[in-house]
C-alpha cells in the first residue's frame, strides 16, 4: 500500500473511535506539572518549563509534541498555582490536539519537612483534523482537483477536561499519583461518541547524596525514580536513575513492562532505552534525551529526540529561607 494512502486511513480510524494514549515525555521531571497538578508550586518561587519532543522521526507523519508550563508557589497561603499549555500533531500535521489548563495545589505540612499536596486542574481542549493535508482516493482519480474532505463535517471539537493529583514528599523521597480526564470528555470529530479513557499515573523516587571531600563545592547525588502510566488497556513503566553533579546531570532509563505483560505471545513489552544529559547555568537548565527503540520498530522508527528548557526565578533571600523550609527531592529532568 502506498504511503500516501496509509495516513488517511489511520487518521480516519482514530477519528471514529479514539483509544490512543496521551503524549509521553522522557524528561517528565523537566516539566512535572504535566504528569500531576500536585507539582504546581514545588519550585522555590516561580518556574517556567518548555519541552519539545519528536517521536519516531523516521516514520512519515509521526508524532510531535510541545509543552509549556508555568507554576508559582504562594508561600503566604501554602498554595501552588500553574498554567499548562500542550500541543500535539500527528499524521503530517493533519490531526492536532491543543489544551490550556489551570492548576491548583495546596500544601500541608504533616510534620517538620514532611508534606502532602492534594491538587486539581481544569482545562479546555481543541481537538481538530485538517482534511486538506490528507490525500484521498478521489483526489488521485481526478488529478487532485476534488477532495473527499470537502464534504466532511466535524473538523474540530472543543471540550472541558478535568484532573487531580496527590503528592507526598520529604527531603529524600517522594511519591505521587495523577488522574487525568476524570470527566471522560467526548473527543469524536465525526459527531459520534469517543470518550477519552481516564489516565492514571504513579510516580516516585529517592535521592541519596554522595559523600565526597568536595561535596560543598560540587554536591553530588544519585536519584532513583519511576513513572507508571495506565490508560484504557495500555500501560507503561519508566524506571531509571540520574547522576547529578552540578552543573551537569546525566540519566539512563528503561521503558517497558517485560515480565508482567506481553504485546502478544513471544513479544515482550519492551519500548525503549533512554539516555539523557543536561546542565544548569545560573537559573537556566537545558536537557536533551534520546530514546533508543528496542521494540519491533527498532531500526525503523528513528528513536525519539527531546529537548527541554527550564528557568526558575527565586530571589536570594527567598531562595535561602525556602530551601531550609521545604525541599522537593525529585530530579530536574
């Protein structure tokens, strides 16, 4: 089958009954409010994050995702607020998903340096398809002058989307969960019903400081972490570790659930090995990661490239007082 026929068929299948997973990011802690609104305000003061991901670039019309986040900690009311803007496109840009979400988290201090943060979020989503970017059979038969899409309705749909989260943390460990699409909105573009499955995630980790003679000048840490996601019949686990020696960071991750699940008999649930590097310069951090595909797409997908930028604003006096009061130990990438 010609490649130009594949994407129209694939996109139409997705329009009829959407069962796809939400976009995923390898450097999920570079923009943590995407995995749970409970991370809103976990920076010292104000924080900006930007993520760009190009997944499977060797496959024509694959997936490109971008995510922008801002969050701020309101110390006077023990609250975090955030704004999250997300955009996906697939199928040569024909299928698009754009959302804008407001987030709120409240921080309880259970005891000294032990915190619990329940949170919620509410967003608006624009889900659209551009039929003019697809090639249909009648266009080929008539020399491209007439398109089936000209007679098709339902090019976009808008809906509200709700989510919630919970985060527990101490200076060395954290454990949290996120629930997305709680209201299960209808995203059908063909005037049918296609409810988005609720997405559940659980994430956590532990930070240990390496004791060295130069720890004060160049603090070193190893961070072990995991991120589990489940949506409809699909689930996935990221498991790995970071090494941090400011201003440089490096990490190695595995994605898959090989022992507990299989795609099919004899087909293990392996997805990718991810390598990431990053560095900080003053209040700016920059990260890059590459996913090495280890599933049956290996050698055909081109992996996945991901670039992250982060910037944190914290005045010196607030940085010093806040760091003594509350330390969120999760990684920066």
